[in-house]
C-alpha cells in the first residue's frame, strides 16, 4: 500500500458520482484504480473525468485483478449482499452503502464471511460522520443532557416523477422508509447506544402492484429503556422544498441537527450551549462522506480500532418489523 490503499468503486450511480469517486480521487492515502459498472460508456466517461486507470463491466473480472486492496459497493440494494460476499471471498476490504443486505440473515452471512477471511467490513452510514452529529454524540455520551427519552425525525422529499430501481421492491427492498428512514433509524439507535426494541407501530402508503414501494411512512418505536423514536417520511411531499429534521429530547436538555442547536438545563434555566464553530465550509452531506471514507482507510491501515457492524442485525430486525406492522395493520412486539 505504498501508493495508498488501492480501491475500486462498484456501481457508478448518483451517490458514487457525487461522493465516492470525487472524494477518493483526491483523498490522501487512497488510490482509486478502477470503476465497475454494467454501463461501460458511463463508467469510462467518469474514469476519464477523474483520472481513474481502469474500467470493468464484469464484477467478477474486477475481483480477479491483483491490483486491489478494497472495494466500495454502491450498487442497487439487492446486489449488496452478493457483491459483498464475493469481495470478501477475495479477501478484499469492503465499504458497502446501506443497507448491507435486505434481511437480518443476509447481514449475518456477511458478518460471518468477514470474520472468516479476517478483513474489514464497514457499512456506509454517513450521518454518523457529520461534524454536527459527532458533536451531539459527545454531549449525549458525556451525560450532559441526561437520559435520552425521545428522538423525533423525518424526511419529506418534494414529489418527483422518478423511475428506476428504487421504485421496484425486488431491487430496492422498500421505498421511502428504506431510502430515507433507515439512515435516520440507524442514527437514532447509534446515538442512543442501541437500546433493545419493545414494540413498533407503523403505517404506510404504497403504490399499486405487487412490486410497488411505499411513498410515505410513519413509525412509532418504543425501546426497553423507555426511549421512543418517531419517524415521518415521504418522497411525494407537495411543498416548495425538501424538509429534513432530527431532534433529541432528554431529561436535562434537548438538541437538533442542521444546524446543531443544544439546550441544557443549568440552575433551573434552559441555556443555549450550542458549540461555536461547529459548522464546516463544505456541505454536511459531502463532509460526512469524506469523513466516512477517511475512517474506512484508517481502519484498513490499523490506525483506528475496528468494530464489526454487528449492530446492523438489530437495526435490520427493526426494519423488518416496521414493514410487517404496516402490512398487517397491527402492533409488532419484539
């Protein structure tokens, strides 16, 4: 790795074009050596633009290359598990976009394969790496806000007439909840230190047809330690702009993201203790991916401790319960 960790990006859709490829092409310690996509013309155009040496249209052919240390998996959701397993069999380190698999059992298979081959498997939850999230995490973990009692979050995306694999359940695994709700759920459970779920109630609006996905979802989740998580999601929102929010309520304070605002009870009064200088010059979106990829490289090089993403099994079981509760129209208890 004298010229940096040699990485290939698999899948050159929107997220790879906006984040993985431009970040890796400039990040110190990384060498972006190949792109892989079944659309050869698109992959070649991106490779030329960012100075990437090789392009592949066959994933297995890419894996046979001796010039790789790691891969970034940014393919449609249903391909994550098979692509991850194939890469792990070749003893390559893997950063996989969320979700790692479309079932808890699939995630367990990926975890077992990574442990067997002794390579690093990281799931791309970029919200964890936002600078404002990192600051909020310190407030919570230091006990400054007391016990977290509820997290209220949501994402309302202005209605668009879009098509593609995200609207086909067999390929995506779900609609707006999996695309926008799952990362919020993961962030909530991560900040709250992974409490055990007790029950979930949810409702959704799903299109017609066996393969349709939901375009709206509301979720109420209660956990063993009393934490309540509420999610409100839609990608058919009729409004003038997208909305995204994440609020934490605790026994001695509260906080919200974008921008970070922290209120703490001091001497019986609510005081704004928001950290100054928490903002970054680039957007939280791009900054979070840059930090996420830098973390992946540090894990590979042994510069930061590695934690296997075992928590994803529990989060996925909540995801499965959310869909079952909505489909059956009744509360699901864990």
